[in-house]
C-alpha cells in the first residue's frame, strides 16, 4: 500500500527570495532568461520548474514546518517521496 505524502506549503516569493541568495543560482536564472529570450522570444517557466531543478529547499521557508518529519529538519530533497510541496501566494 502506497503511503500518502505529507503536504508542505511554501510561499512562491519566499522560495524565489531564498533561491536567488546564491550567486550561482542567480547567474543561472539570468542566463536562462537571456537564452529563452534569444531562442524563443519569451519566457515560459514556473516556480515549480525552478524548484524541480533546485535539488532541495531549506525547511525554514516551509510554512507548516511542524509537519516535517524529525529526520528531515534541515533540508527537503526535491525528489523526496515523503512530501508533496505546494506553492502558495502570500
């Protein structure tokens, strides 16, 4: 029987604020914007797509942090089978 995933909530703005704090991630986003403009003439990607590429998120940006299992108190891996990440507006 498949175990139900724990739903965790993250504000979109909080995720982006955290993500761009790293200069390498900021450079990656800037390069991606330029590449998309050059090749497609527009940008069409979502916060979820950026999250999927990020590898992990820190638990401090999760709104319902109390639902995180004890073993995962530092970071949540993107491909983690225990959790479903849902992005919300503030």
